[in-house]
C-alpha cells in the first residue's frame, strides 16, 4: 500500500497475513486446542499478533502452517520435530523459488 492511502475494511479479506482469528476460532478451524497453538508459539514457529487487549490473533498464513504441523503430529511426529520439518520445508521452497528466478533471468545474478 502506498503512503497516504487508507486501508479499507474489505482489503483485509484477501490478506493472508491479517490477524483475523482468535485462538479459540483458530483452534476450532484446525480441530485442535488453544494449547496446541500456544505450543507452536513457544516453539517459535508462529508468533500471533496481539490485540489491544492482549489476546492472540492468527492469520490465515499462520493457520496453514499450524495445519501442516497438526498433520505431522497426527501421523506420530513429535511437535518439536514437526515444527522443524515445517521450517525446513519453507526454507527449501524459498530456495527453489530463488533458483527458478535465477534460471529464468540469469543476467539478474550479475
């Protein structure tokens, strides 16, 4: 968003990073507990934003990460290991994206 423009309420609907979900709603959507989400915060995988009242708020992006961890935990992976796997998956995806960009535009690397 450029300086001087105001954000319309509808702009948040498509924003994956907008902290729209309370811990209770997020847990309901994921079929888990608020304690599970707090554990992901303690593992520093996701850091929810805080409302003015100090309540945790999660974005859709954070919920997708939590859902991936939940899948791994449901398959028997320890939560700490599941968090590490998700971090490594994200790092790999980012590296692959950069590599593809460099292949598509080799002159950009010089």
